[in-house]
C-alpha cells in the first residue's frame, strides 16, 4: 500500500493560449507537513496552486485528496475538500469588516446577520491564537493584518491543507517570524501547509520538504534537512549557479544625478522616502536594496517626474530637475524603466505593437502632425535583432510576447534613446537565467559607455555581483551605501530590516554627499544640517 | 371661487405617491441588479415589456394578481437575457443594456400596436382589475390630518412597492444572502474564493431585480387605465430610475425617500398650477416655472450628486466597486 | 465530459465575419418566423426592406436620398463616439450632445440666415453646433479628470437635461422663442429651410447632399487621425494604459479633454448636418443616433471602416422598415426595433466566441460527487 498523501497531483498540464504554464507536474503533500514550493518567478507555482484552489481547471492530469481522485472545478469544491489558499493579492472585500469577510463564506451561517457574529469570529480567532478586531474594515487594515485575516479565514472554513502564495513578500522580519510561528503551530495541529516562495533562506527555515518547479516543469522534491542553498538553487535554475556576473572597472565621472534631502509621499499620503541623500556617477551601477514596498517605486517615479516631491533637491549635471515635466526630464537623458509585478503596467502599452511601443518616448520628435512609423519599425527591428527578442513580427502586440521578451523590448527602447542616467527597477523580474544575463550585459555595456545606472533589485546575490555600490533602504530611510564587493549578505540583510545603520560610517563626509558635487557651494550648508 | 386649500395639498401629496411609485419599482429592481455588480441600462425597455404583457394577460385573466405575476415574469425573462449575455457570454454591460432598451421598446410597440389584426382589451372593462387597483385606506394612519389621505390611502401596488423596498433593504443589510450578494458586487474574485457561486448570485438577482422593474411597468399601464396609445407608458421613468439609484446611494430604503423627492418635482409639473392657484400668495410663482425644468430636475440633481460623491471619493458611497465589470475567473 | 472556457489570443478575420453573418442570419430567420405567424411572406417583406422600396419605383432616387438622411447622422455620430471609446472614455452622452449641437446650429440659422449669405450661414451653423456639443462633452471630461466622476452615468444624466431643454424650447410659446411658428396657436417648431439648407449635387435626378460627401471625408480623416497622427497615437496609448502614457511624458488630462471635446464636436457637426438638411428642429431630432451610435461603434470594434458598413446596414434596417410598413400595413415599423435588438443580442453572443474558446477537459479525474 502506497503512502497516504493529503494531496497528490499527477501529470498536471495547464496552458494559457500558447503559453505552457505547467507541464506534466507531480506534487505530493503529506498530512501535517510544511511543503515549500520553490521556483523562480514565472515558473508556474501560482498557476499550479490555483488549480488546487479551483481558480483554474487543469487541461489534463489528476488530483487526489486523501487518496480519492477528485475534480476541483471551483473554489467551492476546494473549500469542501478542505483546501484553502491565501492568495498573494488578497481576496478581501474592502468595505466589509473583518468578521463579514469571513462570515460571507460560512456554510451554515443562519439567515440573519446577528451582532454576535463579531464575538464568534473574535473568539474563533483567539482559539487559533490570533488577535483580530472583528469590526475593523479591511480598507483600514495594514498589509499584515489583511494577511492574518486571510489565514484566519481559511482556518475558519476548516481547511486541512493551507496554501500560502508568497506570504513573506510584503512583511517585515518580525512579521515573517510571527507568520512562521503560526505555520508551525498549524502543522502541529495536523494541517498540511504549502508555502510558495523563491527565497531560499525561508525555505530552509520553515519547510519539511521542498518541491521545485522550473519553467513550468516539475524538477523534484527533496527533504529540507538533506539539502542546502547551493543544491536548491541548482534545482531551481537548472545548472550550478555561478553568479559570475561581470563587473567591469570603468573610470567614473563626476556625479550625474545628485539627490539631497528628498522626501516623498506614497499614494496613501504616508512618507515613502524619508530625507534621502545619494548620488550616481557616470560609469557606475548603484544598487538599491530593500524589502518590497519600502519606497523604491516612489523614488523611481519621483526622479522620472511622475510623482511630486514633498521636500528636497534633485540635481542632474548641476541643473535642478525638481518640478520639471516627465517629458523635460526625458529630454535631459534620464531614462526610467520600472517592471511592476504584472510586467506591463508602466512603460509599455500592451495592446500596441512593438513598433508603436518603440515610439512611446520619441513620437513627438517627428516633424509634422504624424508619427514616424518607419523610424519605429527600424528601431523595433534593431532591438529585436540586437537583444534576440522572440516575436512573430515587429507588428505583434506586446501583450502576446512572453515576459522575458517584453522586458527586452522595454530595456531595448530605453537604451536606444541614448540616456546618460538609467533608472531600472526589477529589470530581470520573472526572467529565466539566460535572459537575465542578457539584461546584465546590456547594463554593463551602458556602464562602460559612461552611463550612470540605478539598479533597483530583489536578488542580493545578483546585486552584490553586478553593482559597484549598494544603497539599502528601510521604510524609506537610507540605511547606508556599501561597496558591493566588500559587503556581505548578512550585512545587507541587517540593514534592510533596519537593525544596522551605516549612514554615519564615514565621519569625514556626510553620507550620500559627493565630494566633487555639482551643487553650488551655497547649497552645501542646507543639506549638512539634516544629516 | 373658494378653493379647498387643504384638499389641494392632500391631493398633491397623494399624487406624488400615485404617479411615482413605478420609479420605486424601477429603482429597487435596479439596485438589486447593481448590487450584484451589473450595470443594467435596460430599465426603460424592461419596464415596457412588463407593462405590455402584464396588461394584456392580466386583462385576459381578469385578475390583478395574474397581471403582476406576468409582468414580473416578463421582466425576469429580460433579466435572464441580460444575464446570459453579460454573465455567461461576457458581453459589455452598457451595450447589452442599451440594446435591451431598444428591443424592449420595440417589443412594446410591436405588441401594443404592431399587431393590427387584434385590438387589445380596455382595462376598465375588467372589474377585478379595476377594483384591485382601487385605493385601500390604512385604518388609523389615513385619518391623520393633511397627510393621512395623501400617504396612507393608496392602491395595493403602492404598499407592495414600499414593502419590496423595505424587505430588500433588510435583505441586503441584515441577512447572510444579502452579505454574499454585496460581496459579489464589490469583489467577485473574493466572493468566488470563499465558495460563493458568483454566477448563480448574479443570475438570480438580475432576474428578480428585472422582474421588479416589470411590475413597475405594469403599474404604469394600470395608472393609464391601460389604454394603449402611441406615446409610451414608460416615458423615461426607467431612466429616472437609473438616476434615482445613484441619488439613493444604492440603498432601497433611501429609494423610498428618493422617490418622494423626485416624485415631488414630477408632481409639481402636473399640479404646480393648481398649487399656484390655491396659494397665490406663497406659491404663485410656481405657475411661471417651465414644466420641463421639473422633468430635468431629477437628472440635474443626480448629476450634482455624482459630482459631489466623486469629489468626496468613495467615503460612504454605496456604489459597488465592481459595478459594470464582468467577472471571468481565469483572468490573469 | 466537462467543458471550460478559455480566452482566445487572437481570432482570424474570416471567423469573426462568419460568426457575425451567422448571428444576423439567425436573427433574420427568427424575425421571418414571426412574420410568417402574422401571415406575411418574410421573403417579400425582407426584399422590400433591404431594397428600401427602390426596386420598381419610379422615384427610387428619392428613397435613396431619404436613406442617406438616416445614414449620415448615424455614421458621423458613431465615428465621433469611436474617438472617445478608443480612449476608454464611455461617452454615452451622444443624445445630449447632438441636441445641443442641433439647437446651436438652428439658432445660427435663424439669426444669421436672414443677414448672411447662405454658405457662410451653413459654415457658422456647423461651427456653432460643434462648439456647443463639444463644450457639453468636455464638461464631463473635465469632471472626470478633475474628480474622477463616472462619465457613463454623468453623460447619461446630461442626455436628459438636454432633452428637456429642447422640449422646453418646443413647447413654450413666448415672444422670445423664435424657434416656434408664430402663425400656429399650438407650439410647433418653425422651418428655416428657406434661410439655410445644405446644397445637393445633382447626379441625374438624384441629388447628392453635400453632407454625405463631408461625412465620408471626415470618416477618412478620422481614420488617418487615429492611425497615423501623433494625437491618434496618444489616444491609443492613453486608452491602453494611463500609467504608461504618463510615464511617456504625455499630458493625459489634456489628451482626455481634447479627445472628448473633438468627439463631441463631431457629434455636434452631425447634428448641424441633420438640422441643416431637415430645415427644422424637433424634440426627436436625434432619431436615437446617440444610443444607436454607441452600439454601432462597439460592434465595429472602433474600426472606422467597419463603422460605415455597420451604420449603413442599421440605417437600411431602420429606413427599410418604414418603407416596408407602407406595403405591409399589418407590420408596424416597431418590428425593425425588435429585429435590430435581436440582431444585436445575437451578435453580442457571437462576439463571445471570437474572444473565448470552449474546450473539453481532457482527463479530469473521476467525477465522484464533487463539483
């Protein structure tokens, strides 16, 4: 008799149009274990789990729950089978209270909504060991509160198998530890937990076994105790990673872009960037590290002129750029490309062709009232050739390209414009290793050409190999700028979480101020007092 | 000539209710539909369909109840069509709603006057319907001076409309099914993920909501004594109902009040001159106001409400967040 | 066997057209069955309808002229709406914009007609119509960019404000009201056809109204504008992704205002064409083109060429049914509305199959009571 699994997935295949998201995937989950589902972005982890939770239906394959073959055609089926999922983008009704978000899915809830539902939910949350204000509306909650609510929700519905999709991406270190405590408790109660992540340290910390996906295909499952980071990485990316990213030594120029005492607010009106000072020279890559949502996006937007600043100065080659229109900033040669999570939100018009997307920033340059498609087509062909973009033609809508090719198109266009400062956020998000290297090479080439690069990244290993210096942000504050070849992951990690502040490491000069600054002398004094 | 001033006022209040209750039906019906996340611009057409079928079949059966039932079913069938197209077949809601209005009005005129071989019955010949539509005074309340006769002595459909609105308010805000319906309209993805059958909720509430609109249409037929002429019975009430939904902030109980406010202007249009004649001192100026201003006022007020709520952002707005958006589970 | 629905990346053109033709055919068959039930030969009826009574008619050219009078406002309004829709601005206020345009054009005709030469009057009528309608549309766009006011509901409300405005003009006897006929005791609009009327180019007996040529010309211009001009490019980008447009340095608010103004302007022009041809105002001056135009633009998937084809067909349906009604007295012209509705419903249903595929689930475990 074979081992009794809580969940078995056999030969699961799922395609979206021409894109194969999962191909012949196998997965087993034991009762009472924490299984990490590991894979790079875009390796099909979420798709696979969405088939367990009934959001997607597999094209082919079999799912068994407790040994019984089942069909999960809807989230309702999944719930009935005791499978609950905490989605990365929370599925909560903003205008409802915490209690109502849970209550709406309760099976035998009675006809009337009674006041005592608040007490019942609160008591239940206590039972699972959570603090929850059942009357608090979701739109007033912090991210971690929303996540807690989601977890309570699936527990309340009696889930025996709990899936968490990238639960740590939005949390602080303390919150992550708290979450892991919760997961261990759930495991002790006999729940099976599947946690989707691409962070190795977390995998090793929390899981019993690790299942690995690569490009939609199943690689294998290993016991966490018998593996290590090196091996997991190898499984994940397919070959031994030797992060031998080239770091050419280039003569640096005077600062191209200098930021002084910059404060920016986010969409909700909270301070996103808090009195930040830094500068970028030509011929260097300055990395920006930090936990997701600690002000990277707002910083990029502010430099590109897309977001008003509260306070501070931004000087490009000695000229003030605060208050300039995005167009004027572009004309100065400052290029910004930001790859958001959906990859298409900023920088590209998904329904338009590659040609049309090439024109995005320079369509105004053509003489007369018409756009110069000939130029656009030539640029498109050039980028397709140069960066090896896989596409049927230059007239194909960008939406129909795969992620890596979309990013090549975006970056290709930016470089084509010949900028002197490149701000790029998450340029390798979701890319396979070869595409990533292609991107690194592009950036290095730019650096050699004397361009200043601000690289907002996620993967510390990559940043340590690629960048010259790394600036670490924590909740909008700079924790210090370190030399990439001298620092360690541990040091960066401590800085990212705010436990280490190196801003005052060098006493001879204020942090983030260049010695050969382009700031006029009279401006010098202003900044000094602030630091 | 000495006017009975009190009588004029009472008649005025009475008329507000009598002539505008169809708005309440249209509005509550549309609220139910919109709370499921569907913006249905076919109210006008659906009310027309309910009116014509309720009228004809009600007369044949010589029963008010049968008329109401048929009007409801006819409206619900229109709703079913809307639901099939927008929920199952993912068609654009605005386009489908506008088409439903074209189709419904076409059907109304076609059945009403297009079939030349048949002449439709005169409603006044049917005693059961006539009597069923007669005013019924509520004992006690109708004795209150001034407003008693105006507010509490009406036909059964007026009471039914108010009851539907109150029951719907209770249903939406105080029951589990109402909670689930709201979750579908706010965030269908969230509703789906906790196992609520989004399609079923949408279908059911679109059909019932449209059925209620159908009754509203039938009421208009009854009010006009069911004599068919070339101008439509519905005459824009469906569109006012769409406006009233916004004015009432998607709250069926507030819709009762809203009906009264909109109805007030509507009635001033008709009886403004009699008020002016009865109170030449205070209200004489009413005679000078163009009637079209009263007709436009509901739309002007709603436009102002729209602007004010958008200035204040979503704070306290009852508008479902996913209104007008189709839900497709596998959307990536 | 279970089925499930998946999105299509792309639908080949022949399939799209085939599905639409099929939808129209099914609607016609359903309508035909209804006609049969009424004792009317559907083939004879449809024949009459689609030839618009021109076959065997000595004054067929007159029919065609009248047909074009239906076609021009609808085609131009639909083209105008497609501009706004391309930017995902749901202007369903065509009715109101048309009415204001018509009133403005008529005002110029009454006031300038007696003093200015006719061609100049006509040009001024067009400009006045465009300005009035354009501002009415731009008002909503301004609210949208400033406060995020829902443009669908807002334009809907303004339709009725405009409708009751023209009703007011049409029903109010007063010394100032020059729109009405002085000689009539009842309030009725008076004609200004003798003051200003768009000229016709005679082609044999047939008179080709200059508005037809202008409408076709504008169609070509709009096509070129959307496809090749910088502003058209901006519209496409804003419609696709506002974030990207901002990022590219586009002044999104200005583009929205400009485009909606232009869209409404063209609707005002359609109204000027209409009153300049009819020579009189009417409370029903729009003939519902504001509503029908929304549907036409949508069904044509905002393709300018397709808009002309679809509006030609819809006009044929509407005008043809009135001519058919004169032969087949037992069929009311409301039959056309129903038929139009049925066609649209079926086309909307067919549209589903152009955007989605239904595939059987190959091997989905055994159904053992779940699902």
